[in-house]
């Protein structure tokens, strides 16, 4: 149970700030994230002690919902969980659709 609590703390704390590198510096728009959904750590990644970052490009509608996601890079074992989570995020409204690049980091302890 202690190991599980450490894992949760390690993954939840960084994801609250969406792993320090939420937006890439060269992205056109930087809309604030209103609602974040933390990715579920894949069971295979847990068993194999896989850690790493996944970079996702999200097409965000004017109302702030995510229309599509595209994986830019990351460990293949982690990309589906990251993409599923980002697709549920809500960004601040904007006049036009924008492309946002976010990075999620998976850490075990």
C-alpha cells in the first residue's frame, strides 16, 4: 500500500502542474488549462517500471474542448494513456481554434 501511495503522489503531484513543461515554447497559442484529467498509469508500464514523457498536440475548439489529439513523441507504452487524458481536458475559451502542445510525465517510485 505504501508503494502505491508513493506512486500516486509521484504521478498526481507532477500532473497537477502538467509536468512543468505544459506548452512548448514554439507553439502559436498558449491557452490556460481549466480542467486537467490525469492519465491512468498503464499496468504494463507499472510492471516494467517504465517512466517518461509524452508530448501531445491538441487541437482545441473555441469553446475550450479538445477536438483531436496527435502524439508528437514519447514511449509507446505511455502514449495512449496520455492522449486519452488530454482529450478530456478543457482549455479557456478563445475566438478561434488553436493548436496546443502539452507534455505529460509519468514517474514511478
